């Protein structure tokens, strides 16, 4: 696998249709990542979301294939971590796994200095998504106050 890739996997005790809905519904998305946002859930549709502290991510949806796959570009407004808006690509693949779902997130095209922070971030948010998709409440996002230190 290429060195510019971050991969995160989770097994989620929920059907792919349920997990998929957390990537294609504004309120469900914001229940695990972000405080506010605008999303156009269609190929070519833009999004902008307030993720943590003063950090906003934005990009465009490239592919939406229910309930198997969502692909979108990703980046930070204001030059955060040298990842400008839309400069990287996030692929979410969902596979049925018994009565649950295997989620595989692949974030491509990250510059070297952005890989570790994005791996930490995606692990944090995939943990929150897993709790939410399984019907739980991950509670307030501790990162919303600012970067974790």
C-alpha cells in the first residue's frame, strides 16, 4: 500500500444500510463528527463542516453507491496540516459481515506531515460512528473544544 494512505477499519454491529445513512444524512453525520455543516449528498455535491475547534473541512462528493460506498474529497480551510480543501480523497467501503458491517476507510494523497494526525482523527471519529451506528450515544466530542493534546 502506498505511504500516502491512511486506512481505518471497524466491524460495526449494524446493517450496511444503517451505517451508510451516517454518511448521507446531515443530522446523522453530525451525530458522530462535527458541530454544523452543509452537505449536498450527490456526486459533485459540495460539503463544508465544522469539525473541531475552529477547524472546517470541505470538499465534494465523488461517488455515492448505496449502501456500499461513499467517496469524497477532503481538506481543511485555512491551510490546516497542509491539506487544502478537496486535495485528498476519502473512500468509505461497507461490506456485509454476518449481521453487521465491515467498514473500511481509506484516505489517500495525504502529505507526510498530515498522515499521523489524520490517522488519529479517523480512528477517533470511526469509534464515535461505531457507537452511534450501533444505537449508542458517544457523548459530546471532546475534540470540539480544540485539538487534543
